[in-house]
C-alpha cells in the first residue's frame, strides 16, 4: 500500500486545489490593485486575450504531446516513470490553465475591458475545476490514502 506522500492521485488533487485557489487569489488581487494608467490599445488587449485562450486550449492537448514525444523505449518503462509522466502532464495542463488566468490579470493591469478579463478568468478557473487528469498508472483515482 502507498502512503499519503507517495500517492500520485493525492498529489494531483492537492496541486489542482492549489491552482484553483491561486486563480481566486488573482481575482482578489485584481480588485485590490486598480489599473495604473490609461487603457492600452484595444489590439494589444485582444492579442493578450488570444494568447490566453490559446494557452487554455493548449492545456488540454499539448502536455500529452510533450510526454509522448519523450517516451522511452518499451524496455525502460517502469511504474515510477509512467507515474512521473502522468504527474508531468497534469502539472503542465494546470500551468497552461493558470496562464490563461494570468493573461486576464495582465489585461486588467493594462486597463482592459472587464468582459475580456472576466472571460479569461472564468475560462481558466472553469478549466481548472472541470479538468480531470484521469487515473494514475497503477492506481485508481479514488485509491486509498491510508498507509
């Protein structure tokens, strides 16, 4: 049996929760810190928003492409390596979703449209909440966390 420290499913749940909390903390900071000056050009705001939405979409498929490209030969696969790849894919996905939220924060700091900011924050946080990393190799999502 695995201990709570070694459980990849537990680690992923904690990371997912930390990224979600981080997104809400950015919303709090956004309300505390007003934009510093006049709004930036609309085209610049839209470019940042596009980068945020591309990052959001990339969070769903790029991590798998990256880890599949770096897959070792069949004889070198172990359960620990596969679990590491699973965790890497999950962390990359969460980081891409967080990048969408950060783009929303950047648009806010540039004095951008509230609609664009709200779209990026809502999309990033929703992706973090509803995204699922799947089952870790060699275990189930609801595996026991007791030693």
